[in-house]
């Protein structure tokens, strides 16, 4: 019996000594003039995409690979974070010129949005970089959180919060900055229950940009690069920045609401059932909020009666929700903990002027 047990004991010991081998995914081979496009989920590190020349933290766009920087006339407010934006369009692909809404980017396109806060010492505190990747079945969001050394950013699915102390509008502010998880991306980017970009529209891109080889209108630059189709339109629409007093108060307010609110408050957005539609081209005063009663009363209404009470901003639910710091009442629901003072002033002046 002892003779029979010995081989069994030896076999158990040999099994216990086996150490499983963990196979790490092979990073894509870097080719100078190519962007690496993920087949499935995003790469683990931002540097693996080859968006930038040299050190990824320098954020020098890899123009040889087709990466271009861009900017917007009116940007989404994100707790006073500064942003740098880049776009990648695969070689041979083109965006149709369309002023009707968000541009229809081709399969293989990638939008890159980098969030950071300038420090008093002249450096930048990198927080996160978000990607929207155009796959055959729609847009795939990916978020990358920068490491403490500020050398690279790592993919995160769960997101999280980071307590920050920043200087904004001359004041030091401490707050919890939200890095969204993948599900939260749909809160702002949902369109007919599918993810869609918010910012890249023709009127919002129609502006000068100081490229490395000199300033140029972004639309002209994109057409020269062959990534944007040509148009016969001679009077191309242009949205104004929030502080451009040369443009009417009405147009500035409408552009601000279009970028910051209409991705949800539209007929295809996640807040479609509210009946409040804040797209730039909406000309129906009731669905725009004038004398519109809320669909559902509650803390979100602040006890007020109308979304927009013309001539009385402080009696308007729209302004109340922009000012509210209560989770159940504030707008937007996520991505904003600090008050956007300039935006509040703009919308208050706009409503009071009616």
C-alpha cells in the first residue's frame, strides 16, 4: 500500500509546483507614419496608438500618420479643464461636408480629447485623454488616465474621481473631478441610443487655427489635406465663442446651449422625453423652453413654473439647473461639479433681455 501511495504523493507535489504563465498582449509595432487602430478593445497605453511624435506627453501630433490638431468655437464646459483636441482620418477616407449636424466621420476615424489644468509654475497637470473610435458598428469610447509621472496614460474602464485643487477665474478651487466610466459616456453622447460625438460640426469648426506651418481656417485646412469634402456653399455658418461680443447675445447663447445641452436635450437625445430641445437651429419657441412647463415636477424644477420665463432669468428652470449644485437638480448631470460662471452670466443676460 505504501508503494502505491508514493507515486500519487509525488504527482501531487509536482502539480503544486507548476506556476501558471501569464501571457501579456503584444503591443502593436510602431511605424512612424501609421496610427495603430485597435481591433477590439482599446490598447492598454495611450502611447500604443502612435498619435504623437516622440514622447507621448509632448502631444506633438503625428502629422505624417494623418493626425491633426483642431479646436472649437464653443466648447463643452468641463469644470474649467483646458483641452487639446486632435482628429485622425485614415488615408484615403473623407468626411462629407454637411452643415446639418455633427459630421459623419468615416470608419477608422478617431477623435482625441486631452484634459489638463495649467499649473502656476507653468507646467500642465494631465488628467485624462478620451478617445472616440469609429468602428463599423458605431463609436467606441475609450478613456486613459495619466500616471503620476505624467509619462503615459493607462486605459480605464471603471473611471473614478480625483480630488483636485486648481486655479480658475483667479480663484483656487478644490473639487472632485470625474473621470467617466464607459457607461457614463452615453449620458452625454447618446443619440438614438447610440454614441455620437458632440463638438465637430461645420459651424463649430469654422475658425482659424495656428498650425505649425502658420494660421489657417480649419475647414480650408481639412479640405487641403483631403479629409473634408468640398462644398458649393459660399456663406458657411459659424458659431461664436462665449466671449465674442461682436456677435449677438442671442447667437452666443444658442451656440452655448447647443454644445452644452442639446446632445441630451434634442429629439434624439437621452432627454428627449423632456420635450425641451436646445439645438441651435430649433425655432419652435415652446420646445426651446419659452413658457414651457416641466414634464415632471420635483427638485429639478426648483419650484419654478417655466423652463424659460422670458424677461425673468431667476424665474427660469433652465438657469436654476445651471446654478444648482445638488446632484438631482444640476445640469449637466455628470461632468460638472463647479459652476460655469461665464455660461451662467451669458444665459442670465440672454433670458433677461427677452
